[in-house]
């Protein structure tokens, strides 16, 4: 039968390929069968379809995105491809164009892409420098409600650490985050009073019962060690809500002993690390015993999309297969442990508190099915013909047309 033709109703998919780790078994990939009934994984069903070894994964979790920045490149291209160029370009575009309607339209466009690619849960960062916080957070709440049942959405505020204090405008942002059920976040970089600002940040988070999510050391300057200070502060304060740290690029440029000591602190503080391989192509130093090295310390590591078609990254489509493909190549995962697929499944779900993906009977039949039969086949092609099931029902994977955004790309 045609790979893309699946009968409606209860069915058993025979001869499918599944990562052994998703079934709690040792090894890499195994051949098995999966049954679906009433929107969930079930016991074997009378109607069987031979899938010819098709790889089956649960729907993805993308734990670090920027839905509010997405798709602005046509009107706000990065002038020189630098990080500084991205910062200044986004700031200018935000001030000129980020109305509620603009933010909402671009968010919805990006989510339709992610949904078509097989993602079921997303955490986004929202630029929250006033007055943008009072624009974007209400929009996010509306979008989250609109997408309920299709993509679970979380949001973290994004403010530079020099804008964080217990008695400044950030207190209002923290209240807004709490009212919306979000995550308290900020960008850390070396400033003289960072310790005091971290203490204020964690105090605000504790008082409001909020988890934390940081952009950390997104630089190759080996002197940038805010990751270390975050871990130390978590240990000193006893902050016990989940803490996510993203980027952590300066580790790759630091002295080996210092970097490893910092990672020991990260592990002790039980921080969750998310790497953004398509934006941060820094850890390309494949040497025996060096990469990947966070996992060896028991650190919960995930991968995520980060920016899409904006000045920080001019490409991307919130496709977690692309993320995992790039992470495998850049992070040297292919000659490592066999369960790295969990970096886009169980690991980010655990870090963010999303429902854990499962292939066990009774779990929702939210699946992504590929013609590929092994990792090499999966990562060698874009998998444009994948099948996405939500509640056991095949969704329409037609991607939105970029032309929909044309009217938004006219500069103010």
C-alpha cells in the first residue's frame, strides 16, 4: 500500500521501527507494531497495515523558541550577520512594528508550521522590555487559548539582566508573567552587580511560584561565566523550581578544567540545559571524550529550534526533525548513546513540565510517522512526506504560504 494511505478507525501498524529507549528496552532501533483505537495507543486491532519498517516517533516538544520574533527577516534583515546586528535590528523592528496584530499573525503562522511538522508542545520566549510586555503577553494568552488541544504553549519573559531589579519595571513584568501562567526569564551576561540581580530575580520568582528560564553566555568570550553564577545562586538560595539555561556557548572557549568544574556545578544545581544547534554552531570540536560531555554528568540536555527567519537566524521552520538532524551532525551524537531522540521528546517535556510523550498503551495517539527506516535515512532527507497523527487522526500538513505575511512586511 501507499505509505501515506492509512485506513480510518482502529488499526495495527505492523513492521514499524521504534527507538528502543521509547519502549524502555536496551539497544538502538527495534522492529515492532503499534495499535491505535479511539485516538489512543491500544492493544492489537483486527485491521493490520504493513508499514515496511517505517520509523514512528511521538510528537515533538520544542522548548526554546521565539515566536514573537519569527518571520521578520523580509522587513528587518540583519545588516552584517553579527550578533550585535541582530540585537539592534530586532530592537528597531520591535519599536516600529510589533503591534498586537503583527505579533499575533506571525505567531499563528509559525505555529501552523510547527503543527504541520509534528510538534505538540512549545515554549517561547517573549521580548518583554516595556512597553512590549503589555502588548505581547495578552496576545500570547489569546494564541495559547486558540491553539489549545493542538499545541501546548508556554512562555518565558525575555529581559536583559541589567533591566532586572526587585523594585523596577521588571516587577510589573513578573506580575504579568504570573498572571498569564508563564515562566520568569532573563538574559545573563557579565555586569558588575549580576549577583544582586540574580538574587532579586530568584526572589521575584519564588514569591510568585514561577520556574526560571535563562539565556546564558551566548558568546565565545571565555570570561563570560554567568552560567556558573546561576548554578551557585541556585545552590545558595535553595531555589527549588525548575531552572532552564540555554545557549551556554562560552563553555566551548574556556579552559577545560574550568568548564568541567562549571558543569559539575550545573549538575549539582540540577539545571536543565537546552542547546540551540542551528543558531549556535560553536561546539564543533569533535575529540574522543570531549563531545558530547554534558550527558556524562547526568545533566538533562534538550535541543530546540530557537529563532526562525529573524535577524538572529534567517532560516528555520520550527521543524524538530531539522533540529535533531543538525544537532546530530554538529554535536557529534551519531557515535554516542542511542537515545538522543529523547532530547526532543522526554527531556524537554521533563524540563518544562509538559506531559511526557509515550508509546505505551493508553497514551494519546499523537505520532509522527516517517518513510525512513533508520537514523541514516531519517537524517538524509527532509521527510516532507511524513504523516502526523493527532488523537489517531491524520492532520492536514499543508504549510502556510509565506505570502500571507506580505502585508506585515511593509515597514512602518
